């Protein structure tokens, strides 16, 4: 079963693995690298990895890191939200707590996108301040294919970075952007590998930290708006719908889902 935004047939709460098993970190001078390490699930985000990434990012800043670089182990950056193990409010709180937490850190975060960044993988990339992508990178948020939903911040950030047309391609047509398309529209800032991202991170780490913190805070505040009641209600309705369960059942049964809008 693919790890791209997959949902289980019923809730489950597995044992939480050791953080070191799902996230590898190392310090390189003033830069800390956070490497998603679930290659068997193409680095899909589960409850443990969301919590580990949130805690490690905050801890790296407390330890004096001036720039963070997030990347994935192997051939995928992040294949989405792995809902095969954890499903429901606890996971959503951990996912969005981690994503929004990255935007509120006082240091720049660079995503070194090495391969597919699907669903929550695209969210992780846009929660970073800058994106360096290799030639295998691609971006998609395929919620119309699985009956799920992302928060309003995600769509506002996509439109802010890449324009309303691209945001509609991803969110309404469930389209996929290649690396070159993402670069053309501003979703990717530079092409390159993890080494290129690290080189850029070291350049940024030499800049004035207080100026960077101020600039990031102002830019993040431009799209960090609270949900209104209607938006929150539609988000909740998607996650509680029969359609989201139908998508999971269809994937398990290897058939095309039939959505009924309820």
C-alpha cells in the first residue's frame, strides 16, 4: 500500500518508536540537518515523526543552530501523511502543530527536497522558508483523490508562493508539479542537492540573526491567519466523511473510489 496520504479502515494506535529511528539529526557548524528516516514508508509522516520533528527543530534552535535544513532519507522527501498507523484528531494536532511550529521558529528553515513531496510532504516544504529541489522533486496535494482536507493556511501559502493559478491546479484539479514547473512558479527557490542546500544554509547562517528573525516573523504573519468558523467546519466535515473512508477502502481493495459527497 503506498504511503502517499493513505488512511486506514479503522483507527489504530501503535507503539511509538524511538525518535532516533524515524528522524536523524546532525550539527554542521551553525546548521542543523533534520533527516526524515522512514525509507520503508518513503518518509511519510506519522504521529511519532511529526512529534520528533517538532521537538528536534525546537531543540536545535535552543542549542544555538542558526539555520535548519530538512530533507528525506533515500529517494523521497516525504510521501505524505502515513495514516495507516494513526488516524484522527491526535495525528492532525501533531501534524499542524509541527508545520505551524516551523513557521514560527526564529531561524530560517530550508527544505532540501530530494524526490516526491506529496500531500503533507508539500506542506512540509512550504512550511520551510526556502526550498532547494533536485531533478526528481515533484509536488502535489491530492486531497480531492482521497476525500481528505488541508487547512486554510496550506492553500493560502501555496497561493502566496506560487500564485492562485498553481494553487488551484493543485487543490482543485489534484495536479502534480514537476521540479521545473515549481521553480518557474516560485514554489522552488533553487535547484540542487542536499549539498547545495547546506552551502546556502551556511551563507544564511552568517547573516544577522535578529534581522532574520524579524523578517521571517513578518513574512510568516502575512499568511498565518486563524480559521474562520466556516473554514473549520468544512475541514472537519471532510475528515469525518464517508468519502474519506471510501477512499481508504478503495485503496485497500485496489479499485477506483466512488465519492458521494457525504
